[in-house]
C-alpha cells in the first residue's frame, strides 16, 4: 500500500486450548502412530506440536467476514470465503494490473488479497516464547507432550445408522498447555487492531473455533495478550496513538482521500512514549492492556457505522 512504514504494532500472545484441539497433519502410513496426527515440526530444541499461523489467520478472517456481513452498511461490500475475493470481483478497477487499496473491502484490507499484502502477520505458535533460552524451550517442549493424547473416531452410515466396516480411526488431540505467538500490524488503521481484539473475545467465548473436528466439540482456544508494542514513525510521532488516516499530504499525497481512510484516525489520550530519532515507541505491559484495548474497540464501532465510501 505505502512505500514506507508509518506505524507498527506487535502483540505477544499466549494461547491456551480450552477444549481438546486438533490441527491435523494428515493421515500417516506408520501403523505405530495414530491415523491422524497433530501437526509437528522439528526445531533445534526437538520435535514439537505447534499451530501454523495460517490456521489461526483463516478463522479470524472468516470471523471478521461474519461480523461485517451482518451490518447493513458493509453487507454488500465484503468478500465471502465462498465467493470471489476483491481482486477478482473488481477486475475492471485494476490499475497496472493491481487492484488499489481503496477498492478492497475491510477484510481484504486487513488480511490481504491476491493484489494486496496483508496488514496483519501471524507467526506460527509454539510451546515456547521465541525469547526463551534453549534449555527453557527444551523443557517446555517436553512438558507439552503430556497434553498430547489419542482418541478413537468412527464413521456412521447416515441411512442405516450403523458403523461402516473398518471405519474406526484414531486421532491425536492437544488437551492443554500453553503456546506462544506474535501478531504484527503494519501501516494499520485503528479499527483493525480493534477488530482483532474483538475476534479474540469471540474466540475466548467459544464462538470461533480452530482446527479439525470442530463439530465434535474440539477447537476452543483462549487468547491472552501478554504485551503490546507500538512504533509510530515520521509524522505520526508523538504521545497520541494514530492510524494511517491522519497522514498529512506531505508524507503520503492525499492519503486519506486516495486510499479512502478515516481521516480522524487517532485516540485522543496521551500515553508515555520513548522518542527515538525516527519514531516514538509505546510499550504496554500486561497490567496496562485492559485500559488500552477498549480504546481500539471503540474505533470498530465508529468504523462499522461509517458509510462504505470505497465501494
């Protein structure tokens, strides 16, 4: 979207399975292992279960589509996973074979499309924090294994109500433990982190589920934000939290009007920041987060009530 970076937000997040969780790696031909295994990866500290960032991102994207799909002003503009995305739906509006930001729906603006990079990056989620020392990582990997168990499943014939011959299968589940990951926004509007916090709430309440076999009761996970760091560069420096809609024309020509951004995109509360040469840095600890998150959620309400001017 922009050639330069104007703001960034990094969230360190702890994830706890509240019900058994299965992120499947597919069936295996090894008869000593379950038919469907929890996905694993080799790390320098040993093999471990983990959750790919894409598995989380897909559910969050669908959740945002569902929320905006129920609002009168955005219902006709958002993409739906079962229909065409913006870059296919608006081919006539492409410039230099790319669909401009202003013609993308809010979902594609946040999570990306074939013509637009995502403004939200989600790391893979591991049983350890990336900042942990190697011995701590090894210990946490071993501790996580005690939460990995197996279950049996069976396939039922809907017509007869009987089981199919040879239909018994075994699958792995993760029944507890803690995993850690990072969520990073770049060049964001303030409603976008606010929407992510709202989707975390829906996940924590069990309305969004993750992984395999959700209809069997699997897939409820709890998101807990450990810390928030924000960088604001150039003209966004200062003690006020700002989105890219407040960029002056000197830094990005006609940014608000050209990209269809909300121009009054700021939180009118001063926060303590560390001023560097090129940017201001805000750091919010776990104890401060409860007072910060509602301010971003308010921007979601304002955004939803704002007319869909870009379509």
